[in-house]
């Protein structure tokens, strides 16, 4: 089975409502879909969203990276293409690598005639749970969005907060008091400083909070460690961790309690597995997260989540819940927080 053709398409999926964080506002999922054809007729598909604010890549960057490198993979078997991708393609950024990597890995599963979750090590399909994003708005609107989510069975809430720490405290207290059975995950997206983070922790000590994600800038590991040592709430590193080396640095320095792994940050399924295996050996739990992504990249992440349930404590793969219209390209059904493989 050798690769004979690689093609790209730009795709858009409209969202129900704008997705708003401290870093960006999005009204569509915008992504590049790559299709890899082999000489036996098998096709592997991967995707990469445009997330310039995080990975530095837009649609043009991703497309040109794949188009300019695709000749390197022709007439190679997928397992060899993976080695080439991660060894000599240093000019390709992480999201473009992720799209190619997941396409190559999917071909390997097809060659074994196995569903991807089984190829990745899960014995059987299982039910998973995802959070849902509560976008950054005024406090009353965020509370209304949180209530609506819970009414629809979405009780794991990833609450996006911005640099206004008093706003963050008000939102958190309001949602916690009004929805006592909800699980609240706070995501500051690097918007705070150490002092404001400690102030938030002090002011919300009576709120039930599952974790606080990336309160300070990605490069401030010292500040992140100060917050982690101070907080009884688990601190999750996100933008601070792209690669296995980043994960090792954060974990060995005890700068955070947990890490958020995303295929688009680390370069695909292959590299995600390396980080998950390291976390497994070091007894560190993770979030398996995502950007705003298309159905095939969400599929890949969910299949992977089935194989690493002992390591992955939280799943942040809610993009399909935010699509304006359901996608027929998903391998999974979303019902409230519950995610199950389509039968």
C-alpha cells in the first residue's frame, strides 16, 4: 500500500452562535481537509483548522505547507510517510502536520481492517463525555448560556473568561450558585497575571471548580508554578504545552497539575500518543482538547480518547455541538455530554 496522490480542500462549517474567547472570535469552523490516496484504493482523510492565534497557521499556510511537501510522501507506505513527516519536514507547522498524520494513521487502521479506536489500542468502543464551551460574554448572558446547556444535558461547562478578573469572579460565582450540579472548568486563555489569578482563587474558594486552565501566558512557567503551588484547584497547562518536550518540562518542573493535549498543537495522532504515554508513565492526567475543528479531526481525537481513558480525565471535543447543522461525517453521536460510536 503506497501513497499515490494527496489533495487538499478548504471547508467551512457555520456555527450556531459566535465562539468567543480571550484570544479570538469565530463564526465559522474553517479548516483544510487533506485526502491521501493509496495504490490499493484506500483513502485516508485528515483535517487542520485555521487557528493563527494559537498555532500561527491560517488556511493559506496550512494548504501551502501540505501542497509544497506532498511529493516527499509519494510512493511511500503510510508508516514510512509518518517517519518522513516528523523527521525531515521541519518547515511544516503543527496543524498541517496533524492533518497529514491523522490521514496516514487512518490508512494504517484500514490496512489492518480495524476501526481506528481498536487500531490505537482500545479493546471495544465505549461511551465518552465532553464538556461544552460557554463563550465569553457579559455575566448574565453567560449564565443564560450555561443554564441552557444544562437543560440540554450539557452539564460539563468550559467557561471562557477574559482579562477582567472581577468579571471572571462574578461569572464563576453566578454559574456555581445557580447550577450546583454542573461541573465547571475555567479557561482564562492566558488572560491573567499571577496576582489576578491568586485573587480569583481566593474569591471563588466556595465555588465548585474542577480546574483552571492556562491562567497566565504560555511562556510564564514560573508564574504558572506559583499559581499551581498556591491553588487547591487543579491547574491545567494548555498553550504552554505543544510538544513532548514541553510536556516533560511542565511535568518535571511541577508547573501544572495537568496538561491539555491537542492534535493540532503537537502534530497529530502519532505525537499525541507520545505525550499520552509519557503522562501515563508519570501518573499525570490530561485533558484531550481541540480547536474549533471539522468532523474528521474530531473523529480521530475521539477514537484516541477511547484508547487512553486511564490518562484522559477530561475531554474538550465539543465542536460538533457548536455546528449550526449536524454533520453526517462524524463517526459519533452526541447526546448531551455523552458521546457514543454510531452503530
